[in-house]
């Protein structure tokens, strides 16, 4: 029998209109080149995804890229395939209505100045303008996903205030930087102990903004240095999520959701720790989904 996955993640295009400095997708050694073959017609791509769905009983899809809004044609057809859909977008292109049960995660990495340093000049204001000019028929859940790194860690409260006061964003999830193996960038922390101060800042903010910050307390504590490697050594995201990246000829499965060049010991992926918390709280999950296991449904995982 084919392996069952709780969710899949599909990069539906290798094109992107931004060049964020921290992006794991465009690292060397990871499938990330747009080609005529992999930029396939929407119908073809959706048919291939349908086969993956059937083979692995996938009910939740995380639509990614590149920038998935460059393939609106794929999104329009694709969201009909899965029970649950999350679209991760840089938010610089206009959002469009795909129904009320779609979860949109909009990426911003700080207030204007620091966000634009990472994600490109002018991108912050484009996102805010799009969020405030949604079409009248727009439905869907709007969240922000912010990647905390060594250079933006002190700007998170300012971002929370802007988002909650000036946009229709409902809440924010913080994910921590996933470095590559030999990372010499300004984004990285030298070790987990050094990252702790940034994690603790978010734990403190969570007390002040308990509803707006969507990461739960237990998940944040798991990220601390005394706990983190117990989780990343046996990564639950690698076990339960199927990553589909576009190689030159079509979908391929890379090492993990973060591509092929990653340093697991320093991984701060929200998805990894969130899933770990659910597994800790529900012994037997996801194999046993009846009885008491109903208290945490797979829909809670991302
Ligand atoms: C790779 S992007 C793809 C979707 C879309 N283009 C976007 O920016 O949201 C998905 C998310 O990964 C985040 N991300 C990029 N590089 C990262 C890294 N090295 N570690 C953790 N998250 C990262 C982005 O900021 C974004 O929120
Ligand atoms: S917008 Fe998304 S895919 Fe594009 S470079 Fe930035 S993080 Fe990477
Ligand atoms: S980089 Fe993170 S998500 Fe990928 S396998 Fe390692 S711990 Fe898991």
C-alpha cells in the first residue's frame, strides 16, 4: 500500500516576481528552474496532482512556488481537488476569490524598511495596498506568515500593530529561519542557544497578543534549545508531508519541504514544531483518528 501523507506541498511554478534574500526555494541544488515542460498547462498539472492525491490519500494541499499567484489557472482548478487548501503567497499580486474555505498566508518579514530589505524594495506597500483593495466578492481566511531571522527579530511587535490596525489580516504565524548547510548569511543564528532570545521574544509577545499570534505556547516552547533537536532529529514534517517541487521535467520529491540544502539542527519551521506538539498531545496520531483522537484533527496541523 502507498504511504499516506497528512498533507502535501506543491510548488506550482518556479517563477517568482520577488527575489527574497532568505528564500530556501532558490538555493543551489534544489529543483527551482522554470522550463517549458514544468510550466505545464493547468489541466495537466492538476491531473498529476490528482494522481498524487489518490495514491497518498492527501486531503490538504499547501500551494506554493515560486509565486503561486503567477499560476491562477492552476489554483482555480486545483483547489477543487482537495478538502483543505492553503495558499502561501508573497501578496504583491492581487488576491482573488476562491471561496470562503481557502486559507491565504501572506508573507511579510517585518515593517516596511526591514521587510523591503529582505523581500525587495516597494514590496511591503504593494502587499498592504492589495490587502486593502480586495475585490468585493473576496472571501477566505487571511493570515500573515513571518519568517523570523537574526536581522528582523526586533521588529515583530511593530509588524503586529500595523497588521492588526491597518489590514484585514486575522492573525500571524511566526516561523524561524531554516538555514542551508553552510549558511554564512546575516539571517542565521550560530547555535540554538543564540536563537533562544528570538524565540523568547515571541513567547513574550504571545502573552500580549494571545489571539493575534497564532503559534501556540507549547509549540513556541518546543523551539527552545533544550527541546528543538529532539524534534528535528526525527522530523515529523518530513514523515507526514509530501513536498512536490518542479524539476526540469515535472514534479519531484526533494529531501524535505525546505528543499535539498538544509541544516536540520537549526530548522525553525513552524510546521515542524506545530506537528510535533500535536503528536505529543495525541499519542497514536495520526494512525488512530477515532475516539479521544478526535480532539485534534489533522486540520489543526498547519
Ligand atoms: C518559499 S515562499 C513560497 C510562497 C510565496 N512566494 C511566498 O513568499 O509566500 C513560502 C514561505 O517560506 C518563507 N521562507 C523563505 N525562505 C525561508 C527560510 N530560509 N526559512 C524559513 N522560511 C522561509 C517565505 O518567507 C514564505 O513565507
Ligand atoms: S516571494 Fe516567496 S518564493 Fe519568491 S523569492 Fe520570496 S520567499 Fe521565495
Ligand atoms: S530542514 Fe526542517 S523540515 Fe526539513 S527535514 Fe530538517 S527538520 Fe524537517
